[in-house]
C-alpha cells in the first residue's frame, strides 16, 4: 500500500483584520517529515496515525508538507495557490498511490476561493482519478460544502469541542480507509444541511449526551462514522451552516434516515448548545461574588484560535478600573512589550503601553506601570489532543492586582501550565481570565470552580448575527429567528 498524506488548512475569520499570508502557514510543524513521533502539530495527527499503521504493516507513506496557519483573516490568494500547487506537485511526484489521506481544517477562505479546501480536494481528485481512495480529517468548525463531499470518499470530523479527539479521529480515518481499500467496507456519505448555525460545546449538555450516543452507534448495524459539522459562524462562506454527516457501509437509505433523525434532534435543541455570554462587568461581578477561588472567565471574542488578535484589553481594562486583585490573565499578545521586558529583566518596573494595538476590535492600549515577574524564551503550553503548543517568548508582568502573561506567538490559552509554569497558583487565584472560546476547557474545566463565557467587542462575538456578512445565507437560524 502506498499512501500520500499532507496538511493544508486554516480557519478563516472573515471579520478579522489581519491577512493570512504564506509565512503564517510556515510556522511550527511546517515540515513534519521527520522521525519524531512526539509533539507533532495538532493538524499532523493523520500523518501520525499513518506512520504508526505503516510501522505495523509495512505501508509506504509519502509525506507532503504540513501547512497550517493559526486562525486569522482571509488567506492571501497567492499564498493559498502556492501551497496548494506545492501539495499537488508533491502528490503527483508520489504517484502511483492507493490512498490519499489529508488533514484539512475546512473553513479556509482565500481571496477568490470561498471554499479553498473544496477547491483543493477537487484538484486532488482530478489528479488521482476516481479509482484512488481519497479521505480527509476535518475540524467540526468547517464549512462542509457539497464540493468537499463530492470530491472525497470519506470525511471524518473531530467530535469534541474542545478538540480532544483529533488523534482518535485520525485513527478512525486510517482504519476505515484501509478497510475500504481492502474491499471490506463501502463507505457511503450522506449530509443533511440543518438550516442553522451555532456554537456547540461538547463539555456540557445537551451536546455531551448527543456525542456519546452518536459515538456508541458507530461500528454497529452498518454505521461507519457520524460527524457533526458545527460550522464556523465568523466565516462568511456561502456554505456556512451546521450539517450532519453520516457514513454507512453501502446503505444510502440508512445514512439519509440517520441524517434526518439526528438533524431533527439538533435543530430542536439549537438554542441550548451555546452558553450565556455576560459582558465584562457582569462576568467580573459574578466571579467576585463567588464563594470559591479559581473562577475562569473566557474571553471568547478575542480568541486567537478563531482569528482574533489576542491583544484586546476590554476585560483587563475593567479589572484595573475596578481595582480587582488576585486575578491572572493570558495570553495577551504583545511582542513589543515582551521585547522591552526582556531587555529590562526580571524585577524591573516599567511604564508601558500594553495591548490594544491591532485594530478597533482590540480596544484601547492601556498605559500602565508594570513589574516584570518572569521571563522565558520559546515557552510552550499544553496544546490540543495531547500536543504541545508554542507561546513564543513570554513576559509575566504584574499590573496592580492583575498578573498578565504577555507573549509573542499569537495563540489562545490551552493549558493551565500557561500560568503554572511561572509559579502562579491557580487554586489560590480568584479570577482566571483566559483568551480562548472553548479549548481552554479541556485543562481549565477540571480546576475551575465555575466557568463564565464573556462577551466582548472582539472579532468573534457570540452574537455574530450583526456582523456584515456578504456571502453567507442569512436566512438560516439564528439570523432569521423564525427559520
Ligand atoms: Zn475547531
């Protein structure tokens, strides 16, 4: 068996001010063709699963590049075309192959390509022809377009949000693809468009029980795989929306019927999947009123994992104005401030302008007096699905009663060691503010006395219906409330 694999993807926030260029795709993990099996990029898990299967079976796995950009604004056309053409050239050079398994995100929008990864998959299909098995693993925050489905034999999405199952789903993809190439199963994909879009947290009900039930159905009665494409509400795609994807063993009627019943259930509960999002002051008041320490406030709208800058000051400004002490906040992306702190050294006191630099969605920069508590070059934190995620250089600073983790690599907060590696005792901290929409929950959920999701004026507001969409169908719920 000869298998080609590669990664190309990002999650495009159409309302984010920062463009996504070539260099953004060539960050950590750009070339996964190494012998390392640990600490692979979160979007190199298909590659990892294939390496492991190859070691067991003697398959030949040809690895193309891993090109994954952290979520940001629209991808520059030349960047997408260059990376796409590189992938296609690598594939062509690898021919003949029996199987192509890619890891994509599914929500990339490039200039001139509203469905960039659909374009990619269609071109891969055109190169390999209908006789070569083509599968892919996607993020559930994808735009599950008809082109993506029509171009492939099998698509498997992560089930969990936070995405704790990237590797597990990659193994599903490899296992089912192998069975299909061997002729043991005939995957038939069916999709149902639910006419809605929402945020679906699988860390709590009602999604928790739904996902557990769907998982238990797999492997029985001809059901091979069930995925829920949540959709990405900040991507202005004509394919924006929540969809159900059912894969059965040769039984299209059964797949359609399951799409119908699962879709009906999700649509009926559509208003219950997303949490409430109080504003900064209400969230701070609620957190301070708690009888417990370790109340986590999630700055969802400034989540770099959804395309935001990660430098907004809306919550920090309110913490300082209200003279809150015993709070921590991070990561706050400010390479300039980190540079000054690095120059000054631990123990220094500086008058600096912090945060609020990228655009109006970042709020105002704050003029503060800060003390440098800790410094670290090339710091990391626990990442998604057992991976390690870069933070860049870090300066931990004290601004009045708030300890802030400033960093140089734009990323969300995933792991509690974002704070604890610098000696911060989260169990003794009153308010823990983390820039993340939901991935933080995998590690912070277990130590939090309470989690409060906060609405701020960032580029991925919970109330997304007021954003200036041009391509998305604003006839679906909740744009059209009666839909
Ligand atoms: Zn996602």
